[in-house]
C-alpha cells in the first residue's frame, strides 16, 4: 500500500510508529514527494528524520535521555585498576557478558606513571544488573591465575569483541574482535569459538591508517551483507613521529570487508548539520530492533581550560595534580552523544548531550567521564508489568582513586527521539510510504489530558475514506496502539 500519514499530537510524545509491527517515522536523507519510501513491515525510528515529511504547529522532534539506575560493577581488583575502559556488553543466549580493559596508573606531580600492562577482563550477568567476575584460570597475574583475565599482549588496550551474526560464520569464529594501537602496528583481527579463548586470524594487522587509541570495532551488517569497521583517526591524518602525532580533530573512520581481514571503501564519517568537534568513541552497531539503522554513541571531548567554573567542579586538588602532567588531563570534559545512519558513512548526529555528566560529585565532570560501553542491552524493567527497556553502561571514577566503576542507565525501548507537542498541539506528516501489511503500531505516551489522532492519506495527500482525521479515534495512554 502506498500512502502517507498525518498525525495530530496534543501533549504527546510519539516515540515510534509502525506498519504491521512496531515501526517508526525516522531517517536522515534526501526527501522527495514523488518517490514513495518502501519500508515493508519494518520498525522505523525518529532518531533521524528520514521518514518525516513535515512538522507543523508546535510539533518538534525531541531527544530523550537515559536515566541513572544503579552502579552495577566496581573495578576494584588489583589488575583492573583506575584506568579500566573499552567496555563492551553483549547478550549471549540467556546471559550477558561485559568485556573491559584492566590497567592502573599513578598520578604524580608533572607526570602519569602506568603500572604494568593492560589486560582484557570478563564479567558475566544473568539480568544485566548483577555482575560477577569469574575465576577463569587463563592468564597469570602476579603469580596467580585466580582472576577474570582472558587476554594479555597485543590489542588489550582496546579489545572489544562482538558475536558474529554472519550466517556463513564458522562456529570456531563465532566471536570476533578488532584491536590494537598505533605502536603495535594497527588493528589486528581476532577470533574465538566461545568468547573466552582467543587467537589471531592472521599475524599482520588488518587496518593500519589511524590513531586507534580508543574504541575500535568491527561487526556484521545484515543490511549491506558485509562487515563494517569503525576506528579512531584525525581529520588531518596522523604522522609516525612519536608513534602518532594528531592533526586536526579527533574523528571516526570506517571501512567494509567481506571476510573481516581485507578492508576497503575507507571513508571518514560525515554529519548532517553538526559542528566539527572532537569525537573519541564511536560505538556504532545495527540497532537490534531495526537493524537497517546504524546507531552510534560517540563521546564528545572538549578542552575547557581553567576558569572559575572549572575550579568550582569537584575535587580541585586532584584536577590540578592531573593538569600538572598535561593541561587537558585536568581540564578536559567528556559526554556521550547519539547518532544514526542509513549508509554507515553519513550520520544524523544529535548535538545535544545524550548522556551528560549529571549532578556534580567527586568522581564526575572530568576527562573520560561517562564513556559508554559499546552495545546497548535489552533488559527487564524494574516495575512489574512494564515492558523491557534499553540499558546503557557508563563509566565514572576513571583516572580517579583506586578503581573505576560502571553505572547503568535506562531508556524506553525505541525511545531515543519522539515527535512531541504541548497542549497547543501540532502535526507530523510523513513522507509517502509504501508498506506491507494492514496494521499500524505506534509507540506513544500522553498525559491524562493529551491525545493522539492519525489520518491515512493517499499518495496525493487526500484522506482515505474511513481514515480521515475527523473520523479517527482519540488515543491516549502510554504504550503501543494497533490500528
């Protein structure tokens, strides 16, 4: 069926909309009133504005923010240290896994001193909330193998595994990872049958043109039918002097592959209507409920320098000590953004912070605070009868005290961005859609006084008899409505 949809909003965020099963009006890209957009019966999101034809009245697209729930894990073991990072969270069968770097350093006047070498650790959970660190007996640390370390050596600075969703993937390669830094030669490809015992896929690095000293990742993209990689670089490139010397802005680069070893189609990410900013982390992956949309949670990095506001932030003495080594260690700030893409290269990036530093406390508002783990998990809601929600895991205590920790934040399923309006009301008109099925499902929330009405039009914008706005039911509540 080819149609478009007119939606009247009155004090309601319309989170997600769908044809046949929960789908949304989302996107970022060229818009044409002549060519219908084929969406089949898939879910669509407002995370980009690809499906939006027109917003009128008081209707606006509104970014929503995950809410803090609890601290879920503390990196308090000697091998984990206060520089734990590069976290990845995965759903595997009935359980969850968290991979992360363990490393420690000391802050001394004028310098940072790192203790030992980085290692890759593993934690496990049944619900995504309560995590345990198993004794794996794989890697020796200070004379004992009673620890949760799975890997040391090349790539452990930023080892971020993924479950390979390629239907042709051999069982012995079910887990994969890209990991490494510039002085090691670049990114190396790893494989594993169980996510615990790892081996190199080849001895040479598979990607060498980058900076690499943060999250770098690779995964199977079911929409393109190829592997995608995303890694850290600089807009002006890097030089070999002193391992690497930055030029321009911290940025993100991507490539594709048919075998996880040979990478082509290299390109720097570009953005719709976004300023040039330093981005450390990318965290791109197909959204599991709408895999044709690639969603990323990059980390924005800002060098603020000293000011009255900077000196009013928590723990000034520690901040000044870190700045004595390098100004940015004491005065740079970070937070997490969110972005989405249909082609993997050009992204709609929301310039407002998605997960912001939050209320000031001793382990907040500093460099590397609120670094979010790669992947978001679907977890059960705390409230009985409520639907599942999305869980995000963000760091605090990094480079601070004896060890860092990860806190869980939650968001409504599909609820990244809504089309919202106040009591004065507003309208959203989609682009012309070509869909399969006979049902439309909306993810919505109103106040007790708010309401939502939907009109279905033909390709010329004329209301279809029986589905005009005056004939539409007034819908209110907070959930999903099938029409």
